[in-house]
C-alpha cells in the first residue's frame, strides 16, 4: 500500500506539472501583444542577443551546480518545508542565466518546464532516493553480500550450512555436532524456508541456521526466499549474519578473518577508521568517556529516504569490550518490500 501511495502522489504531481506547462503554453500562444504572440515577444529587459561565451556560460553553470548540491542535501534530509527551501536556493542562479540574454516567451516556457521537471525529480529523490550500496562482509577473503548472496553461492565458496534441532541450545558445537543436535545440511533441497521476510531474534547459540567452514561454526545466518511461496534452502538469500563472543574467540584461534567493507573486525576497532570507512552511515559511536562497557558499540546503516519500501537497506551493530575489541556483531539486510 505504501508504494501505491508514493507512486500515485508522484504521478499526480507529474500530471499537475504537465498540465501547468501545457496550460501556460497555450495561454501565451493565444495572448497577442503588438500583433505578435507573446511566445515570440521579449519577456525581459535585456537587449543582448549575442551568443554566450564558454567562460560566461561556465560561470552560470557553476553557480547552478553549487546550488544543486545544496538542494540535494536539503531534499535528502526530508521534511515538509524542504521543497520550498530548495526552490529558494536553486531559483536565483537559474534566473540569472535566463536574464543574461534577451529571452522570448518560448524561452520562458522552456525555463518553466525545465524548472518543474527539476523540481519533480528533486521531490521524487526526496521521497524515494537511490539504492544504497550494500556492505561487503568478508570471511577469509570470501565475500558475502546480504540480500544478494545465496546459500548455493556459499556452498560453492566452500562454506557449510548447519541446521540446529529444535530446543537444542548449545555453545559446545563439537558436542552438538557429534550428538546430532546440529546437523550439516546435505544440499539436497530437503528443507524449504517459509514465505515472507523474517529476521532471527535468537542468539547465535539458539539460532536454527548456522554457517560453518572446515568443521568450524562461524556464526548464525537468517534466510529469505520469497514473499508469496516457500523456497528451497539452497535458493534463499542471506539476510542476516551474527557473531557472539564465543564464535569470535573460535575464529581468532583458527586465524579466521572477518572484515566489513575492508575494516578488520578482529583487531582493535578505532573510531577514526570507522569514520573514514563509513562516513555519515555511522550513526552511533562510543562516547569519549564511557560510563561502562554497555556504551561501547558502533551502529552503521545503509539507508534511503523511503526506508525499505523501494530499496534494500542494511544495518550493523558492533559491540566492544573495554579494549575496543569486538565481542558481538550483527549485520542485517532489509529486503525491499511493501509491508
């Protein structure tokens, strides 16, 4: 329903702008001044009709480009009054270019239509945005992209999928594997994932699906198949990956590496590195003087203005100990859908 509302409102706006443009054109075409249609008459007081030089044109275009950057920043913040503020910012340099030479009614129509088109695109961008680039999780130089990497991709890359039996909590994975509480999936399309998007709120030690390699459990995963039907496990996409302190220690003991967009997660995580790598995607950082270890965590988000209505989105939470080493990690992908 949300998509229909947004698309309908943008369609109505586009039709309204089209109606304004056509109405203005036909009105000026019928309006006659001094025996001529206003479309062919000058609409400003400028007398220069010579062709604009490259240097002069570059100055005006630079002004418009700078204003355009500010407009994009304004529209990306959202808010009800931002469209008005955007017009205030972008209109002066456009009018300066328009009035730099003698212009007729046709030129004015072209300017108005161009302005309405630019305004429509800015509003559409503010409502829908662009798809964020998905973060890359690397495990031992094997890349995993949530919402894109499938179980079959992981199996081809040398990973294993393990299925935990119901009510079989265990941190002793060797014992759980030997006793059959956790079983290696044989990739025989014997398990189907229920329809719809479902995140796993379980801790790693309770999670039903586990990722492993060479007999070592690496962490837990969540899977997504389809909104309307059950899908075989092999064909499902990875939408969530979790690590707890136990799995982090196991990875270090086996020299397994974890990286998020190139940031090594198994060394001391510095704020400067995080800011350089993630920029404004980093929405939470540990305070300079934390009261206790519960304040030591990073929050990262890869979002668009429309949330997950049109584009996939991604979130990560990294918890740290007093030495700023990771003790808990979660990376989640929100599949684009109309809730």
